[in-house]
C-alpha cells in the first residue's frame, strides 16, 4: 500500500478526516484512477456526513474495481445514509458474495438499525421509526419482524393501507406471527373490512389461541356495522362464537346480536350457540325473544321432557333471571306458575324440570324454602340455576351488611335514585371479558390517545382511582384490571348494586377494589384525593349534573384524569318520545308495567315513532328498560354545554371513547383535527350522525 494511503487510513481511523482527505487528494492528483484512494476519499466523505459525495466517489472506485468487497460494503453504508436502502441492499449482497465474512457485518447492521428504530418508536419519533424499520426490511427482505414493526409505525401515523401491506409481508414470511394477524385485522377494521378482520382472527386462533387474539376476535365482531347483513357469511363461525361466549373471550353483549342472527332462522333447543347466549347475556333480538317466550310457555304447559329439554330449560331459566323476567306471560301461565310455586314451596318433591321451569318465571331465592333446594342432589344444569338464583343472592344479602357507609344519603333526588337502584340494581352482568395486560395509566392513555394533549399523571406505583356511581361493579372491576397497580375506591348509592359488585369482585379474586356506600354529592368532605375519577352514566341522574361534576373535580389531583359519561340530547330523541308516552299513559316503573309497555311497543308498526327504542340495547331487560325509559331523574346534555363546562373549569379535552370506525369517519371529515379534540367538529359530526353518541358521550378530560 502506498505509504501516503496508509497514513490517510490512520488519520481517518483517528477521526482526523480533513487530513485524511488532503492525503487522498494528493494521491489522486498524481494518479486520478487510483481505486483505493478514491474509495478511501469516498469513505471519508461518508464519515464526514456527506453521503452523496461518498456515493459518487465509492461508485467510481467500484467502476475501477468491481470485485472489491469493502467498496461494496461501504457503498451500502453510504446509500443507507442517503435514504436509499434498496440499493444499499444490493451492494451489501455483493459484498457478502465476494467476502462471506460480511454476512455477519450486515446482520449486526440490521440489528443496530432495528434497535434504533424501536427506540425511536418508544419515544414517539414515528417518522424516524418508519425510516429505520423500512431500512431493516429492505436490507433483510425476509426479516418478518422488520415488516411487522414497520406496519405498527405506519399505523401509528394513520397510514392503514401501507401498514396493511407491511403486515401482509410479515405474515407471508412468517405465518406463525400471531400478533401480526391482530395488527393487520385492526387495519382492516379501520378500512371497513370487518369480515376480513374476523377471518384473520380465525386463522390466528388456529395457529395459537392467545388471549390477545380471542379479545381481538370479539372486538372485530363488535365492529360489524350490521350483524344481520353479515350473518350469512359468518355462518361458519358459529362454533367459534359459541366458544367465545361460553369461555368469556369478550363482553357477551358484544357477541349477542350476531349470535341471535345466526340462531334465529332455525332456533333449536340443543343449539350450543343459543345455550351459550342464554346463559351469558340478555337476548336483545325481538324475534328470538318471541320464540323463547313461546318455548317457555310450552315447557310450563307440557311439563315433561328429556335431558336435552332440561339443559335448555335451565339455560332459559338463567336467561330469564338475567333479564329479570322481562318476557310476556299470559293468564294461563300465571295460574300454572302459582301452582308450581305451591308445589315447590310446600317442599313436595319437585323434579329437576319443574324447578328449572319455575326458575324461568320467578327467581328461586324468593321462594320461602329456597335454601332447602341447595341440600338436594341435582343434575349439573340445575345446580348452575341454583347457584345463580339461590346461592349468589344469598351471598349478596350477607354482603350488604359488610359494606361501609362513607357518607350520608340526604339529598331527595339521591334518595329517589337510590331507591330505584335498590329495587333494580343495574346492570345485571354475568361475565367479564378477558383483559388486556395491565399498563400504567400514562402508558395506557398514550396508547389509547396517541395525538391527544396529554400530560403524565405520573403515578408509576399505581394510580388512586375513584369510580363514582359504580353500579354493579363491572366498571370498577374493568378499571382495576386495566391499570397496573391501581387502587380503586368504588362508591354508589345502592347497597344492592354494591353487594352484587362485591360478590363479583370476590369471584374474580381482585384485591385492589374497595366498595363503600356514598352519595357523590357528599364526597367533598372526604380527605382522599385521586389521580383518576371515572363517572359514567351517573351525573345525568343528579338534580344538577354540573354541580356533581364540580364536586368530583375537587377530589382530583393536579394533572388527574377524569372519565365522564353523559346522555346526549340528540341521541335520545326517541327516548324522550317514549318517556312522554309513559307519562301520558300513567305507567309506573314496576316490572309488570315495564313488561306491558314493552309488549305494546313490540306490537307496533315498524314506522311508529316509538319503535326505535325497541332496538336499543337496554330495551331487553327489566332493570335496563327501567334505566333507559322509566328513570326517576334524567338530564340530557349537548356538546356545547360540555365545552362550556370544560372552559369554565380549565379542563383539557383528551378524547371520546368510540368505535374505531366512527373515529375513522370523523378523521375523514376533519383531517386537520389529528388529535380529534375539536368539540365544535364533533358537534357538527353529531348533527349529521345523531346516533353517534347513542351510548352516551363518553370522554376523558384532564385537570390542569
Ligand atoms: C346507570 S348506573 C351506571 C353504573 C356504572 N357506572 C356503569 O356504567 O355500569 C348509575 C349508577 O349511579 C348511581 N348513582 C346515581 N346517583 C348517584 C349519586 N349521587 N352518588 C353515587 N352514586 C349515584 C346509581 O345508584 C347507579 O348505580
């Protein structure tokens, strides 16, 4: 080697780039076609951060000596630095072909690039992450993880079409990468291809039935815009749906509509999907309700049957308990039920089918000798009915005495509301969905609202959470499972609801939820403060919702987050009509009046202005129907009022909880509102789509 070239190499290695460059130029002045000096000058340019010069010079060196592996490798580095990874890959491949030892060099390089891209992603530098994963994928086209991570980064940037392409590539390379199926499925949901997402979930479940995929399957089903329209194509999914319901992969109510659509064309007593539906969630389909009502009557009147009949009768009894005996009943049935009740109450030996049939008309715990039923031997389906209708209510009755009172309940409206929920705790839920792995609150919120103006709550050790108006516990239990290390205090007016919640919490062996009876209007006097306060479906039942909200705000720490659910005036137009009708008719909130009212609406013509309420999820059980239409106290609000409240209390709006498809529609209409926090935009969106918030305005705000 030319001595000057050797010195130039030493200078370059020591970082003295100007000196190295001067020496190379001196060599080239005398011999312009000196390949090693040209190469070195190019490499120095690369080191100096001038990749374009490097590409020119190293390219020239390669033209002079195409078989130099080092030149090709360094050319690859320069091309990478210039953002041309595909060409870089060609040169790395050539370098490796000429000198196999370079394979390890390329491998290390890819690892380094991946590590940097992952780091960029973790810090929210999505552009840099996309560049990095793209480079890694170009350098190593069969590297499935690089394609998969590229998809995640593209999705985070709101580019679902490209993300889907990256995910498909990852799956093509490595068909066993189950999480990528879920990610691809999410892209498809956002693009409106829900059936495609459900099919992906099915394929992934065949490879490895992870909890993540089970959860994703249910969420995809929930995203179906019209389960009725999709039923034919999803007929093959019956067994999966039955498993999802029976094993509790997701909220049973998310699967109910599709299950009903699949069952009702040919309902059969031994249909596993029907049985799973009956035992887990109220039937919301009116045609199926009609069939079940008739079947129940037949069971009562016929009075005998096979084992199959017993299994069905027990499932039906569980359904009737869950829906609080909302089905219609005629006078013959009432008479026959009274006779049957006398038989059982008198302690005369009643058969399994008689017990099951009776339990489909009245809750067994109301019978005078209900406990004695627990002492007898029963087939398994009857045992399940007795657990539901005798054992569990008994535990709840014991629990009531153990629930501490945190405040008095003095306000007249609070007392009336308490009495309503004492009579009919809401909601009567059966099974909780599988939970995502818990995350610290800040991480969870950042993932949920990637573009929102969030500040860290900063409770690494676990947030203190208050659930105000916790009802029967589904809400606080979900919060306790969602946030790592959370400590939850859940309060409600109704001891019946709290007892139900307490029993469910015990069943799930959750130790981080404490319950107390309290009126949120009185909570201003307690000393505890919270990082998160959740209050969904409660404030609109106060005399003054805004006053209640202000009291809760006083309990929130700085930077604390609040989740609120309030009725939308626009979405509840049909409910207002129904409430007027109920008032005109002088109907009361008794179970009998609710049943009568429902039957009258069900019988009405499709075009009747009251008909839309029959399609609301809460129409299908007695307590839900009471909550929906017969409430003692109800306010409905508008987005403008929420906006004014946030401004007056200096609260930052973080975002609505909505289905991804709705979010996507909003994004299309308001592409400039990337964080989706413009309440005027949402107001305009709701004006065009009045049922957007049929399930309440549910949103997060943050305190300054
Ligand atoms: C419609 S339920 C909602 C329950 C629960 N948040 C959920 O989403 O499942 C309303 C609950 O709020 C409770 N509630 C209403 N007013 C309240 C008040 N002033 N203080 C505490 N709880 C109240 C009721 O007792 C009832 O259980």
